[in-house]
C-alpha cells in the first residue's frame, strides 16, 4: 500500500482512482472493517472511525440506536484534514460507543484481524486498525479513551498514537468518557502517523478542554537519531505473556544499542488502574449516553407514552455491553455510593498521574507493553471482567492524560503481531515521535 507521505504527492485524480480501488478491495476483503463508503472532499482518502461526525454522513458509533442519524455538522479534525490535502472516506467499524476491546460489540458484527481472520482486530478502533493492516486504507482516524487506538494497532501490527488530552479537538466526536477521549492516527509507519497527527492537532474554541497553545509540526522535523532516557517499569512487565516479555527484552536491547539510556523504575499504583478507569469511564458514559432517548437522535421504538418511548428506545437501541456500563456508571454516581466510588476514583486518578510525573523527572519516555497477550480469537472474550483486565497497560495513560504511541515490534509463533508503546510527558509529542522513529529504525522490523 502506498504510504500517506507518498499519497500526498499525487493528484486528486489519482487519489479518486485509488479511493475506488480501496472500496472494491474492502468489499471483497471479508474483514468487515468498513461499515460505510461515504466520501467527503478531495485528496488522499482517510478512513474515519464511525464515532466522528462528517457532515451529511450517516454516523452511528457502531450502534443500533443511531441508525438513521445524519451528522448535521463536521468534526474539527475532519475540517483540519481537508486543509492538508486529505479527505474523509469510509466509516470504520468499532465497538458500540467505543466500549470494548475487540470490536465484537458493534451493531454491524465483528471485524476480522487480517493476520488471522478467526481473531479479533482489537478495539474499539478495530475497523481502523484492520483496514490499515489489511491494505484497504492508507491511514485512519481512531479514538482512544482507554487504549482504543493503541491496542488495535498492536493487535494488527500497525502504528497507533494517542495524543495528550487537549491536543486534538474532541468537537464532533461522540462522547464516551469526556475526560479521557482523544482522537488520533492509525498508520502504516511512524512518519505517516506524525503527518496525520500534525494535520488534526491544534487549539479549537469549540472544545473547552482544548489546549490553547500551538506546537510545531513534527513530521518534517522527525529525528530518529535522538538519544533519550527511557524508563522500564520492572514490576509491570511480568504480567504480560512470555512472547510479549521476550519482545520487550529484545526491544530494550535494541534501544540501548541505538544509544538510548535505560533506567529501571517501579510503579506502586498500577493495581488500581482498572478499577479507577472502569468507575470513571462508566460514570461519564452513563451521563453522556443519557441523551439517546429516542426523541432527539436515531432509532425510535414503538411506544404508547413518553416513559415507554425512552424505555423501549434505550432497551432496543443499546447493546449488552453499553447497557452494562450505563448501569455501572449510574450505580457509582448514585447517592450513598458516590463518595465511596466516584470521588475515591478521582483521588486515585491524581495519584496515578503524580506517579507518572515522578518517573518523568528521570526519564524522557516510558516503554511498556500495550496488551498482555496477542489478539484473542473471535468469541473468546465473553467474560467482561477478563476483557476489562486486558486493558491493564493502556488505561492509566488516559487517566493521566499523557501521549503514547504503539509500534509493532515482533510476531509470535503463530504470526500474530506484538506491539509495545512509548509514553511521554504531557504535550511532549515531539519527543514521543522522535523516540518512536528511533525505535522503528533500531528494530528494522518488517511486518
Ligand atoms: N477497552 C476500553 C473500554 O472498553 C477502552 C475503550 C476505548 O479506548 N474507547 O473502555
């Protein structure tokens, strides 16, 4: 597949021909990575996760409840893409409302992993990652609330990047957990991810949590020769499977050979990550999803009165995982439990962020697994708690608001990709991408 960098040198006519080819290939692929083939604008086609508004498109967040909804406005990231020679093409499959780690909770059915079609591509941005890995998208946008860009990128052997909270506008992104959500790129390599990140980043008055300072473009100044101090969290790694640990050790060695210094650290609060995230994310989700009532958007169920209208529309429109999270979220917010769960989780969130900041006093980057295993088989993630546990390496980064990038580093014996992530200080995307470019070069890893 042509890279994003190369594609940006081509004419609009060439890109229109390529867009048609991608559509045909995607339909024939059987991956179920695209759930729509709408297009908007001219230029290099970029696949868009189905929770990002593109004006006049049907946008559904992978949910039955939004069937029939047409986006009346454009997300800021889409406007920004169009200013940089790119266009929105196709809607990528995803877990319903971005809640999940496998893309199996989508109303459109599961997406398949191009490396083994009986396996999941990860989630929730599984369609975006599978399409880039499967050669049916040049690059894609995903969203990451607790790992949803980085984990599918790792499972599919591509590059996925979550920006610092506030660096990319959330205007036009369907909210899952507003204090954690960020849009970011999924691409074939680090440079392409930087090009796409450069295009979408920046201040936006329409997002009140958007950082109000600009930073320089990264892709043009990418420095793979940088020498950094990289922290390894010793007590963290042992929870990953053997193949991942082996890939980790080899990567550390290659980074040292490339001239980086490695420092060994420990983190005490990691055992609270999953509980803290699933309290805060579900609390925010329950609040955000209250707006889907059958009156204002999408599907409306048969009913005799208003109460039944809400009840039936929500019962029929939401899938099982979304309902579970609404129940959990309303529980932790309810009177009598609010202090014990929600308030306490907010306090722990601060401890988690402080612990990262302490490590960054001695290190430029942290190297970490993305997931404890490679992509599981389709249908194997039936136990929700087991699925939540598989987010152990990604969610703390969202709780702390940090930028991180997932890179493919190896394959297991069955040919399934293994990814590792680099994590940087808030708003230090330049160091993050330089480190990633260096790691990509040092590993010389061929997918
Ligand atoms: N797997 C996590 C969850 O289910 C993260 C999802 C995401 O980042 N959108 O909440």
